[in-house]
C-alpha cells in the first residue's frame, strides 16, 4: 500500500510521516529530504535542483520521478511506503501510477496559510539526522542540539518569509489541484492539521487502520 501525504509547506507531512513509520513500519520517502541530500553531496542532480529549491519553486518533474522510482524499488518498500512531498502536480501523480500500480491512500493535512507561516518560522531541523523540531511546540532539551543524535539544529534555507510565500503560491497553484484529482479517484481523505501532533496522528491512524483492514479482507 502506498500512503500519500498531501499538504501545504509546514502542514506537518514530515512530522506525521515519521509517526506513521514508527507505528506501522512503512518507510517515509520525502522528496524534499532526498533533494537536500543531493544538494549537500554536490551531485549533478543536487546542482540542478538547488536553484529551484532556494526560490521555493518545484524541481524538474523528470529528476524527481527518477529519484522516487529508484527509491521505491528498494526492499524496504515492498509492503508499502509513505510519500511525503510527492506527487506535487498531476503529471507526477500520473507517472507514479504507471511506475507502481499498488493501492493508494491519500491523506491531505489541511492547514491555513497564516498557521503555516508561524510554524515554519519556528522550525529547526537536525543537520545530521533530519529530526524536526519547533521552538514553540517541540522544543529540544538543549538549545541548538538534537535530542536524538546530538547533531546541530539549523534553520532550513527556504524557511525565510519570502521563500515561504513562494512555496505557498506554488502549492496552491500546482499541488492543490491534486485534491480534486484524488477525490475523483475515491482515495482521498482530509484531516484538520490545526490541532496537536497527537490529535492529527489519531485522525490519520483511523484512515490507515480502515484501509489496512480492507486490504486484509480482500486478500
Ligand atoms: P519539502 O521539503 O517537501 O518542503 P515542503 O513541502 O515545503 O514541506 P515542509 O517540509 O516545509 O513541511 P512539512 O509539511 O514536512 O512540515 P513539518 O512536519 O516539517 O520540499 C522542499 C523543496 O524541495 C520544494 O520547495 C521543491 O523545491 C523541492 N521538491 C520537493 N518535492 C518535490 C517534488 N515532488 N517535485 C518537485 N520539487 C520538489 O512541520 C513544520 C513545523 O511545524 C515543524 O517545526 C513541526 O515541529 C511543526 N509542527 C508539525 N505538526 C504540528 C502540529 N500539529 N502543531 C504544531 N506544530 C506542528
Ligand atoms: Mg517536510
């Protein structure tokens, strides 16, 4: 089963994706994280994606699709996986269906833009393990240090006011049409993201538990 987490920048896709991995064991595949790794490693792919990411625009479809295709063929994705930040437009969604025809469940974490801006301004991430923090609601025990691995906490380059606005603009223009696309396919669920992390997760678990028991009864 494929779980697709849709949602605006800062809506909590990474946070909830990690919670899904911990509870259900499906690996989380974040195209944003994969692209940032390529940028840090200075690969040709990273070089191409860097400018788009700094501006808050989408990287080229072919690059991202190839990266996802490679990743989902790995062994740990055999029983299912969680996609965080992919697909981000209808062509990516259609290509994904061609690559892997597995059953899909789409969950949109819905959040108003004003809340997004507040959350992203307070976000910090671990530069070593990628753990996500927030200076308002998920504060590290020691300022600037990751609780999990001791790595240095940093602010993402694209978490500045201008780029956040551009990312929101791109989300509403290019990614939001996927809501209607998946609604028509009958696999769409919307969860209110403006609640505690635990409450949002409970809503997601209800959707996933229903989907998993349906899959079991079909087998
Ligand atoms: P990506 O890394 O995917 O960024 P994004 O979509 O903008 O989403 P974020 O990672 O900013 O937010 P999130 O929803 O994961 O929220 P989080 O859990 O961290 O993409 C970056 C760039 O890569 C793109 O702009 C593009 O250039 C490129 N890219 C990626 N995928 C692509 C694709 N498919 N095609 C083309 N280009 C692509 O939470 C945010 C904050 O809120 C954290 O501080 C967290 O602690 C806090 N928080 C979470 N939940 C709650 C809660 N319930 N209450 C209070 N605070 C909360
Ligand atoms: Mg994320």
